[in-house]
């Protein structure tokens, strides 16, 4: 693997961090049944193997006619009924809708002129054989599955899901089903990250709680070698300073590398990444609110094959907001639509408070170098949920 090394305290930008991480992630492929490919990421470009539709067919229920023979007025012939989607019979080139025709015995009256190809979809009109459909890296949606099955594509090559082990680090933590003692708190991060990984297309594995002690973390990581994991997520133990226990534990493992420790983001300054025995290890802040935001910034791109940017909407800021120009800050916002315009209300709060994430739909980015974004400016919001 390429050798990147950052000294503790040397903060880097989010984009540089993602570029470094991308060198340490390898994506494998597998071929699966198209029916089971919802949300999976294509590992190949797809083209249409045949014309779609494969034959000339009717757009509506009505009557198949020959536009050269049958014109406006009363026609003496046996009406040929045709259903929506049905193949046009030999000799017919158009369809008259039911509501545009009147039948009396063997006579049919057309209320308007018949044009060649009227109410007909031609072979290959939707897609021609060999035409490009979807590109490598595309996340498949229900409508994509339907199209691929309509084209007879039974199996497709996709990228395998990454498995992500989740560890909460902290001397004060107890499992969520326990009653905390004095000075203890329930572990929020494990359940939150489990579902964030799941929703982002990964395969989460809960690994438990580890004390904030160098030797304990070192032993804990060593035991994880028996699990087949692509990625390990730690929360806690990453603060740049006296409590950077995760970095110390990782550094003491034979063959490990610290890729970076510290981001020029708020939240996210203590984020860490390392590499050991073909596993990428990412340390997230211990605060649940910070871990949530940094997951979207740093981990979700990994699980989604770096195919971002993800779900960004333009919104009008309803209140002016200031920031430290030395960092890239992400501020949760409440988004509302009024008369077709999306407005965003910043939800500033103390770092430890979690409720802003419950009531917000996303966050706006304040770039490095900006001291203030004024009310009324159009900014981009990163949405928490996929569209």
C-alpha cells in the first residue's frame, strides 16, 4: 500500500483525508441476480442487449389501423381492437384511441385525421440495442431493476459490500440495556453507527465496548484479526492531545500505519485513520453528535465507493451564521419548503447536545476561509438521508 504518514497535530482537509483513505480501500466484485441488486453499486457499464421495446406496440387501448387506408369519417371495415402494450398486427401502422372512435355495427367513425405512427411506440424507441444504459459506480434503484429485467439481464456484476466492525471506546460506557451507575452513560454510538453503516450499503458488525486504555485497545484490536472485516470504526479515544489513546495503541501494533490524525473540520478535528493487516481503521469522535456528522463526511464515502457528492440541495439561509475561518464547519439545519423555495434555519447548539440532529434534515457547509454567511444567501445542504 502507498505510504502516507501524518504527525499528530498536523490537521488536514477533509478532501485530502478522503484521498488518503481511498488508497487503502480495495473493492471486490461479485455477480448477483438482478432481482436482488437494489441499492448495490454497479461494477460494470451496462448497454442494452436488444431493442427496447422489441416490437412496435400500442400506447393505448383502441383500434389498430392503416393510416393510408383509413381516414377521417365513416369507414366500412371490421374494427380491430388492440390493448395497451400489444404488438401491432401486420399492415397496421397507427392506433386510434377508444375515446376517438365510434362503432356502429361494422362501421367505425374517426373524429380526427389519422397520422402514421399515431399512438404507437416503435421498436427501439425507448432504447436501441447497444445503447448505453447505466455506468459503473451507479447505485441501482427499483426502476433500474425493472428496466434490466425488461431487457432480459438476469445477472449483473456489482461491488461487494464492505463489512464494518463497530467499537465504542470509553471508560464511562455501559451497554444500552443497562442502568448506568454514577458517572456512566449508555452507549449511543454502536446502535447509531450500526444503522448508518446498514443504510449506507455496508454490512455492520457490533464488536462491543472497549475501555479507554492503550493496552486494552491494543488487545481488543488484536482479537479482531479473527473477524473478516474490511473496516473497523472506533468511537472515542481519538482526541488530539493527552487522550489520543487510539493512535498510541495502533502505532504500537507491528505493521500498522497512522494515515492521519486530525481534520480541519468542525466537528471532526480528532478524526483518525490507520491501516493494519489489510484493514482500514477509522477513529471517530466519541460525542454521538460529532460521530454522526463525521460518519457522513468520512465513512459514508468509503461505503458508497467514493461516488459522491451525496444528496446536496440548494437552500436559502434564514439566519446569518459565523464560523472559524481556519476550519470547514458543518452546521445542522432545519429545512422547510415555502412556495417552491427551500429555506434552512441553522441549529447551533453546544457540541454535546444531540437533539439538533433529531430535528435537522442535513447540514450546511461553511468553507475554510469564510467568517460569515449572511441571511438570504443560497448555500448547499448535505442531507442526512438518501433521496
